[in-house]
């Protein structure tokens, strides 16, 4: 506690320049100043930062220390920083050197991986990573270089004139090759001993070994290869399930949209039950301009004919007019037309 009380907060792993200035604004410059100002930590920085700072005040670290045999390694990788490097040949040569270094680390740690990751840093200090799932175990430098080369080519196409200052390769999805070698040695011993007169049973399989140790009450680590295959299978099943759910939702949305479009089309096609009333005969007529105009014209012409007939019948009681001299010898039909014309003029 005495050592932590005088330790500047900037010395704590996880406290950067920005966080340091924020803590200085709260009068926190050393770890000993954290506890007196503990009431400000949670409202200003949240639960996680508050817990982290209080652990720092008490001298409690976040690192979990365990034996190397019990540590589950997630990846094996290597990277190097250099001066600005450009050009296809130079970049490929650097990639090959990186693959050789990664092979040495994989052989040393007795691991092989199924996922390859390429990491680069541009001359502008921008960091990019590209990865690919290999579907098989890879450990050799030639395979690593061959499989990483398409990733580098894709980056060259994405960033014309690619200029790097860092390159690294990392392998994840690790499988221990040490267990495989032990199984091969056991099998070789069994084959050698089978040539002798006394027959011996074959070495137990990994599953049987695991069951035997479990029955004895000890703890046995799950085989990395089996664990990885199970995790990959579960991930694939989850992805297929999500894809199926998304396709079902899309089909349902398309069906609803199609039904709405059909309903809108049917509503447009339905005949309009609206009607217009004729101002002459007061009868309802279809709400159509052409038909309504034809009906109105018919009603008007019918009334004109009736009024003409009435006027003609009234004029029949008057004394007959003498025909003009130029029409005395006219045709009877022409006489009728002239008489009808005179009636209309009256």
C-alpha cells in the first residue's frame, strides 16, 4: 500500500495520456489520491473504470498467473517493424521472411493453425489486418507464404503504391501437434512390441485416455482439436440458423408487400358507384362525361321537338297564308319544309 500510494497513475498499465489528464482534473495524480476521491469515480468514469482504479489503489493486479501447462494459447504470431518499404519484390521477400519466422515459432511451441492473419502498418501509421480460414492445419513456411500471398495482393490492389513499415503473420485456431506426436510414438512402440511373442494391447485412443483419467478422479484437459472442431461446428450451425431466420423474415415481408400490392390494384379496379342527376329529367345517370353529355343532349332535343310540335298545333287554327308566287308550283315536300320553317320563325 505504501508503494502504491506514491506511484503516479501514469505508471499503471492501462492509464494513458488522456485518462491521466482526466484524473488530474479530479486532483488524482498518484494511486494514493484515488480513495479520497472515490465518490467522483463512478459518476464520471463508470463502473469498470471505478473498479479498475480502486484495484490500483489496493495494489491488486488484473493478470491471472497460472502454470504454462494450464495456459490455453489462442494464437502464435510474429511481426517486425522496419523503414518504409515498397515494391512488389521487396514486399514479397519480407513476407517470406515473416513466414519463416512464424514457422520457427510454431515448431517451437508444437502448434499448427487453421486461420491465417496478415497484419500491416502503412507509412501513414494506419494498421490493417486481413485473414482467411484455411480449413486445414498449416505449419510450414512454404504453405504460410503461399496462403498469405493472396492477402498481400488484395491489399496492394486496395492501396495502390503500397508502402509499409510493419508486417506480421499470425495463426489462430491452434491445434497441439505435441499430442499427435505422442500418439505416433505410442503407435510405433505398439507396432514394434507386436512383433514379439507376447501380444500387447494397442495404446488407448485419446477418448479412452480421457475417460480413464476422469474415472480416477483427476482433471483432464479437453483435446484442443476436438474442442476447436466442436466450436467450429456450433458456429456453423448458429450461422445456418441465423441465415434461415433472415430468409424467413424476408419471405414474410415479400409476401406482405405482394398482398398489399394486390389489394391496392383491386381497389383501383373496383367500379365507382357514384352517379350524377340529370338537371332536365332528374334521373340518375352514370358518372361519365361522355354518357352524361349524350343524355343531356337527348333531353334538350326532346324538349325542343315538343315545343315545336305545340307551336305547330297552335298555328293550325290561324287562317292559311297565301303561298308566295315563286313557290306556287313547288313540290309538296318542299312546301311542308317551308311551312315548318315559318312555324319555327314564329
